[in-house]
C-alpha cells in the first residue's frame, strides 16, 4: 500500500509539473516544429518525472526511518546510562 501511495503522489506531482510546463502558458513560444517530437518530449519527460519523484519519496522515507532509529537508539542509551 505504501508503494502505491508513493506512486500516486509521484504521478500527481509530475502531472502538476507537466501542466505548468505546457507551451500554452507561454503563447506557444517554444513549440517544436514537429508535434510528434513535442509529444515524445512530454511523454518521456513525464515518465522520467514520475520515476524521479518516486525515487525521491523512497529516499526521503529511508532518511526518516534512519533518523527515527537513531533517535530510538540514543534514547535507549540515555535510559541505560541513567540507571547505572
């Protein structure tokens, strides 16, 4: 379930970035000569964006897990030191 949640968050984050980068917001100033290349650019960028967000969320989760484990270990050491 956690991986599905990460994937959904990644998808919607990338969708937001995709919608903000459409050339329609800039009066088609940067529109490519070929619409096929333009579509390929956005499809490949969207897939890479989902992957990057997914990996980032996974790395962030691991970072918080290590911080929580370290805090628990320090608290355990403090409790053992106080009992001596």
